[in-house]
């Protein structure tokens, strides 16, 4: 690298109100934000269309869908749990861009093969491929989000990225979910209508891999190219000696569980309660979808505002505010006596959406500040590892709470978990360690 190239690489630039790290350009940010926009949709679209595959491709009766989809999700979370730390280490060893490109190629392959499964066993094998893509993409998304902005702009960039996450999810939910019906209306057989839809999304994943090539190349400074992955993963775990990093890991356990509980139990609770009141299953499902949409909408609108506000506070103060909001929202929702009441439920759902995006943003900006640059991928891999444990905990334990205690019990439990993180953050704020 010439002296002029070195000088240019150390120059600092901005992307709107966001001050960028030396060497990061607006082009790098735009390519990252494109990937951020499609990420959440990619993480949910395959799951949402799995019942279609079970019915049209495999001819499995609806009475067996619950068990199969639950087992598929459990397998996915186990693979994510086992691999996500390794993917973080790989992003340190080989560079974010290289590993992120591989992530999107694997995602494209997963979507390309999933709808061509001819047996349940094949569906499980293809879901493993998809889980590897999700693990890698999740780690690199959060790590790059920490790499690009300067500290004073970390919240603003996180808010914009989370806003685009939500916009992309809405695009997938509103537009892409209708693709099978559109192809059927055009004369395609149901099985091929689903395959065409998956192939289009597969193409979008490969396009994203191409866009990601425009991101900043290179490894983090201080990381040797042959550093063993286990050494890097160990560094990610030992980083918890920093009490603020340990707090972020603890927060991730609750924050990631926040995200999955709405999909797992809110829909079930609303549908069952609505049917019990006389609504048809289709109308009950529509009401549940509207409630989920309200939660997601609140999260999308709140994300850039909270991102801006978080740059006005210390990172631990952001944790205090975020987990307080989430604790109030989930406890409020879980204590409702009638979840079908619009006047009672909608305010609680708005609070849940606000709390949900706040906790993810809070852990991201705290870790972005505290994680050592040369091991940042490994540290964010550990953050997502603890988040995956949280998802598994609520996925398994929440079902028993729902059935044996009350439908609102999983939400109260998550509210309590967020409350514990709030208390820990508040205690931390008052201690010398928060200085």
C-alpha cells in the first residue's frame, strides 16, 4: 500500500449525521444498509412459508404441522447456538466482508434447495444449511454495525439499521409472502408456485452477496491470518472480564428472547382467545397478524429516535432505559385479562415494540464501544451465543408456562427477566465500574 493510499485509508468521512471510522466510506455504509434491509425478511420468510411446503410439497396433514415446525425451529436454534461463536471468530480471522459474502451465498443456496425437499428428512437437512446462514449473517450484521461508526454516532447508525430491518421485514411480509398465490393465479401448480417464490428470494440473497462485495475489505488490525478459531472464540468469552461486556452478554439473553416470544406465543394467545369468542380461525389469524404488525410498527418507528437519544446518554444509561421499557411492556401485556380487547392490548403492544428494539440497540451500542477491535467479531459471536440460549430457553420453557400456568405467563417471565437486567444495569450505573 502506498503512502497516499495509507493516508486516504485513515481519512474520516460522514454519512449524513453519522461520523464514520477512518477508512470507512459512504459506499461501504450503503452496501451494509442494503444487507440490513433484507436481513430480517430473510430470517423469517423461510420459516413463515414452511407450512406451505409441508402441505403442498410433502402432503403432510395440518395436525402434524405443529410438531414438525417446532422441531425444525429447535434444530435451527441448536445449529445457531453451536456455530455462531465460530462464525464470529471467522470474521476476525478472514475479515468481515469475506465472511459476510459467504453468509449470503449460503443463504441463497438454502432458499434455493428448501422448496425442493421431497421428504421431512431432507427438510431437516436443508434447515441446517439455512441455520448456518442465519448464524453467520446475524454475527456479521451486528459486528459491522459496531465497526463502521465512530462512538458518538453509534446509536444513530444502529437506529437507522434497525429501522431498515423493520422496513425490509414489512416488504417481505406484505409483498413477498404473496408470491405463491400470485404464481398460482398465473397458472402455476401449487408446488411450483412455492418453488418459484423461494427461487426469487434465493436470487435476492445472491444479489446481496454481490452488493456486500462493495463493503470495506480487510481483517481487523492486530489479528494474524492464521490465528486459530478456538483462540479467537476464547478471547470472545474472556472478554466478559470487562464488566460492561458481561452486562451486554447478560442483556442479550433477555433481549433475544424478547424478539421470539411475540412470534411464538402472542399469535397463539390471540388466535385461541378470538376463536373462543366466536371468530372464525381466518379472522382470528388476521387479528393476530394485525397485533404483530402493531408491535413491529412501533419498533420500526421508535428505532431511529431511540438511536438518536442513545448518543446523548452513556451506554449503561441506555441499558437502564431500554430494559425498563421492555420490562414494563412485557409485564403489562402478560397481565392482561382479555388479549382481544383493542383498547387494553394495543397500548401494551406499542410498549412491547418500543422495548423490544430498545434492548437490542442497547446491547449493540454498549458492546460496540467496549469490544476490543481485533476481537470484535468473536465478542459479538458470544453476544449472539447468549442470545441464542435465551431464545432456546423461552422456546422450551415458555410453552410449559403457557399451558400449565396461563397464556400470559411467558410474557410476565420475560418482563421479569428484563427487569433483572434493568436492576443490574442500574446497580452498575451507580458503581464505579460505570465511570
